[in-house]
C-alpha cells in the first residue's frame, strides 16, 4: 500500500465529495464540495486538468471515470 499527500491551494479546507482512481493508476479524479473537479497526475503530483460548472446546491453529486478511462 502506498500513501501520497498531494497539496493544492485550491482544495485547501475544501471537503471532498468523491475520489476516483483512473484505471491506469496514474491519475486521480477529485470532486470537491465547492463544485470543482480536479484531475491529478500522480507521477508528478500536480493538477493536470480542472473542470468547473458542475454546480448543484441541493443534491450531493459525484464524478467518476469509466472502466475504459474516459
């Protein structure tokens, strides 16, 4: 089992709604409660993509990666 701490100032003090690992094991999808979605590259420990616009104030929403990786 490996443990890694990834620090990103935009996610600091933001509760996490959902985390999903890419099938390759090299990327991590993080969905924050502030309606932001981040794709982290675990090899370089940096954000590779940010997604905004998934705003929902009434329901808890989650993001996921399909088994094929898309």
